[in-house]
């Protein structure tokens, strides 16, 4: 029964019905609006993906502080140092 589900004349009938329902003046506006929406959605999805990868790597770096052992059994947080090895202030 549905071997040839969408034939060219089916698509023609659907196109004619859409033109009759919405009118020929509204269709270009609707197509432009749909195109803008798709571009916005694509850019937002890309920004979220980039933000997620950058955020996860930064969060991993922040969540694991560097620990330095100064004496046996005593630990302190590491301080940034200069090129000579002196503590930076």
C-alpha cells in the first residue's frame, strides 16, 4: 500500500495547499524567518559546545590544586614562582 509513499504529484498537491493556506506574500517572510532561526540555533549550539569544552578543561584545572610537600608529613599549597624560582608577589 505504501510502496510509493511520496510521488512527485503528492508533493505538488502539498505545495499548492500550503500556498492556498498561507498566501504567496507570507511564504517568503516565513522562509526568511525560518532561515534566521536555524542560523541562530546553529550558532548557539556551536557556542555551547565550545563553552562546554573550554569550561570543563578550566574546571578540571581549578579543581585539582597543586600540592607541595615541604617536610615529611606536612603539605602546603604551591605558590607561583618566577623564572629564577623565587615566589612571585
